[in-house]
C-alpha cells in the first residue's frame, strides 16, 4: 500500500470506524517508541553484568530492529517502520538529540582543560592527530574497495568524515564508564576527562568543517564552505559573549537557598536550545551543534544547571534518545557485508581506529612521565566511542558522503571499541590493595579514651528518625564523646545528574566529607543531622556515596578504615511504615540487600544491621534530639564473640539515664550435642569460649547491677521465649548477635530456613512475616578477623 505523506493524518478515527491506527503518524510513532524502549532496556539489563554503558545496548537494539535482524521481515518493516514514517521518526529523534547534546554541553566543563594543564592537552592532540594520519590510508583503501554512489563526493570529504570518526572520544560515555569504575575523580580519570573534553570540542569543530565540505559537493563552492565556517565561528562567539552572561544571571537568580526553578526560566532556556539549533541549521551546520553550544553557556556546577538537568534528562535520555538509535539501526544493514573483503575491511578499520587512539595516547602519556600501566589505561579510555560517533556517521550518511557499506563498517567499529573499554581497564588497571587486619587488636565499644566513631549509612530521609533515636541510645551522657559519620548511599545511574553528583561528592576516587550540600534531598538530610549535632552535642560529618550497588561496599569499608570507626550501622533493606494506622512493609530490593551482605563480609570493624520498626514513623519536620520518655531495651545473650560485642554496646546504652534495660541470658548449653555446624567452636575451644562468655556477663552485671535487670532462661525453650519477647510490645529495641553457639539447636527446634541469613537465626525470627513482632531490632556482628579487599587510589603521581 502506498501512502501520500502530504495528506497523512496525524491521528486515526478509531478501530470501531474501521480505521487502522498503523496508517497514521501519531499512533505509529507511539508503537515505534514503545518497541524501541522495550528492546533497548531489555538489552541494557542483559549487558548490565558485563558493566557495559547503556549506549552499547541502545546501538545494538537499533541495529536489531533494522534490516540486519528483525527488519529482514518485510511485513514487519512495512507495518511498523514504513518508509513514510521515517521523516516523522527522525524529526522526533532529532529533537531529543538536540536536547541530549544540550545536556552534554551542561556536563562538559571546559575549565577542566585548564586545570589539567599541558599533559591533558598533549594527550588529546595525540589522540586526534595520529588517527587523522591513519585516516589518509583508510580513506584511500575504502574508496578503492567500496564504490561510492555519489560521484560528487571527493577524497577530501571522505577523509574529513573518516578522520573525525576515527579520532572521536565520546565524552558522555567515557564519564559514565569512569564513574562506574570509581575512577572519575582520580588522577587517571581527571586526565582522561580533560583530554576527552578537548577532544569533544575539537570533534565538533571538525564536524562543522566536514558538514561544510560535504555541502560543497552538490550545492556550492569552496567559497560557500568558508562562509559556513566563518558563520559558525561568529555564532559561537556571539553565544559566549552575549548569551553566556545572560545565562549566568539566570543561574544566579535560580540558585539561591530559597531559589525556585521558575517556569519562565525553564521556558526561556528550552526555547534558547531550540533557537540555537535553528540558527546552526540555517548556517549550514547540523542543528545539534547549536544545542551543544547553548549547553556550554550555562555555568557548570550551579544549582540551576543541576535542577534543569533533572527536569529534562529522564524524558530525553530514556524516551527520545533511543529513537535516534532506532533510526540509525534502520540504516545499518550488516548483511551488506557479504564478502571476505568486506569483513577484512571491518577488521582493518577497527584495528586502525584502536591503534591510532591507544598508541597515540600511550606514547605521549609516557613522554609526560606517566607510568606504563596508567598510560595504557589512558589510551584504552580515550578509545571510547558511542553516541558522538553515531552522530557523525549519520550526518555523513545523510550528506551521502558515506554509503551503506562504509556506514555499517564504521558503526560496528564504534560498538566494538566501546564494548572492550571496560573489560580491558578492569584487567589492566586495578587500583586496589589487600589489607590484613587480623593482627590488629579489635577495638572495644566501651573504650572512652578517644571519641567513639560511628559510620552510619542511610538510604534517604526515611532512615533519619530511627538512626537519631539509636544514636541517642548509645550517646549515654553528655560527657560521652561521639563522632558520627553519616554516609548517604545513592545508586549510580546513567543520568547526567548522577555523574555531576559523583564529581561533587568524591575525591581521589572515594567519598569525602561534604562541605556544601546540593539538592533538596541532601539539604534535608544535612539540615537534620546538623541540627541534631548542635543540640545533641555530637560531632556529625556528612558524606555521599554514589556508586553501583555491586561496588558500594568498597566505599563504606574504605571510609570505615580511613576514619578508624568502631562500628558501621547499616539500614536493613526492609522497613515498616505506618499507613492508615497499619504497618506496611517497604522492600528496597535485592540489590540493597546484597550491599549489606558485602559489608558484613568485608567490614574492618563491627557491623550493626538496623531493622526499623520504631512506630512506623516517616521523617518528621524536626528530628528528635533526646530520648524524653523512658525507653526499654532488651539484650538477648546466648554466647560467642558476636553476643559479647552486644554486651559491649549494651554497656554504652545502659549509661543513659532514660533507658531501662533487660539482659536475657539463655543457658544450659553443652558442646557436642548440637549436630554438625561449621559456625560452632571446636571442642578444644569450647571451654575457652564459655570462659569468655562468663567473664563478659559477670563484668556487665557487676557494672550495671543496679540499673539493668538480669534474667536467665533455659535454652530448650528458646524459640518460644524469643518470640514472646518480640510480641510483648514491651521493648523499643531488641539487640542480638548475628551468630550464636546454639545455631543448630535453633535450626532443629524451629525448623530454621533462613529468609534473611544476614540477620542470623534470631534476627530472622524477628523479621520473618507472620510472627507479629513490633520491636525494632539491631543485629550485631563482631569484626571478621580476615583480610578484606577495598579499592583505593594509588598514591603515586601519574
């Protein structure tokens, strides 16, 4: 069926009137968008274990939807991607692309080039010049091997487009790879980012030259191309001299403490992006160049830039940008590479592209006294390609400089070079070390010689009330010196705002104490703890960890070791909040649960898992600064190092005048009758463990006999006794050890199948659904006396 695009209706009259929605622009665009987003997000999920940037999944998803795979079905292409819909799809995708390049301009800080000095400049120049030199031979070979359909395009146009595509470093893709590898704020990362920033600016200038030369082939002369370039220079100068001061004024107006992102300012900015794109298109340069330049005019690091990014990035990068990859995939036909010669050309181009970027960067980095390993790492990082490469290739295809075979070869080259970046960097550059803490004497929670240091991790404002309540419990009296490090845990995403937050919250690859908070959520958290620190006489420091969930424990363990904390407090991945006088369960997901598990395995100190059931309250307007009413705490003691650590913590809590404590000790246990259990001590150590338990209990009783109630119970009824304590509603907090010496008895007595093994058997009893427990829970784990591994930036200078 043939459609007349001039008479094409936007919407249909509906299926009930016999109208097919697929024959109309808007319904078809919706179907195309949903299909593209589904395919690209599915591939991104599949590639996530490989730690690949999302752009790889989006490019491959676009190719799969094109004539290389699914699009080989002619009926599918005719129904879902008919030829008449191409202009609509590409127009919407181009709008998304303009705004995405605007976000890239917002993210690109040109001052990083000046801060990194001559080293980054030399590395960037080498990464551009050598690929252009290689492009001389590649262009000659491709022109001879692949016949061009447009005879008006000469060697110069081919050479410029190929040179740009071989020399590009994708700045936004590189930023995300560095953030995931925790290298963004290291010396290697900062050098790579500065060199990529210069490379990106140079690439856009060269792209403008390429577009101008491509237009010369069929619409004008060399004189016309010169006018295009001069007009582009005038446009950039006007934007920097006239528009940039105006945007500085807008940013100041919207970045005060009470500053709101006014709708008029948002409209002004978005209109400016579109107008800039229109002007560059009228000049003869692609419209995306205008969006990119407008992004450069907005001051970097300003609150206005952060808020504006959060406003538009999700819609642009999640919904509109994948359409651009789909439209690119429709032009990519891998089946055109039929002969051995075609595949040989692909290998040759890929090898040349990698050799030019990696060897050029590597050689110059060595000349700049960078170590061998770090020089090679810089070369691999600078070899990253992605979206910018695809933009160049699409423009070349649109201008008929690149035919189908050349386009396909260069797209596949871009995918491969980006795909190999992360695995090679992980294999070559591992800035980590092994710390053996087994020889160090474990710190006691009752030591008063120095400030008691705690690292408390939170997911968000919802964790603040329970954490402050617990800190009040262990603060004891005003004479107790306590230093609290609060670490805000945030998952790293592909968004531009996430990358900006990484740059503001990390230093030398790891979190550092924030001097200035950014964003409403962080302001709320910082204000709450600042107020509590002043009123509660607690020294509070705030940090932010923005990381992949799979590596977030490295940040936590690093800070714990560096600050010499005695205890890490981790929030449980489930919590209970009050909704209409009923407690409802919130589950943050398996990813956050695995963060806790990794911290328990690798922590250099004691770890407390906090299960919040404190009244199911949400975050109040003013945090509690004291335990005004009497609170009741119950400690369950069975035996073992974890339970002895509970007694140490109990000694600090018992010092609080407004707390009433009960110590429940389960006795009558014997060695050898519990069955096989690797967590139990051997018979030779059993008596020693028992002696240590007796000593700890007697010391605790002697110190707090007047203020702590002591009860002994028989271990044969431990299940019923534990459940009765939890259901009694008499205690605000119950504290238990993670592992006890009766684990196997518990297992046989209550048919123990752990739903939450990280809490231990008793902790799992308290948390498992259906038991009617209302008390909050704290599960203590003593430090594991084994080596643990944390990532750390090496101290030597590049």
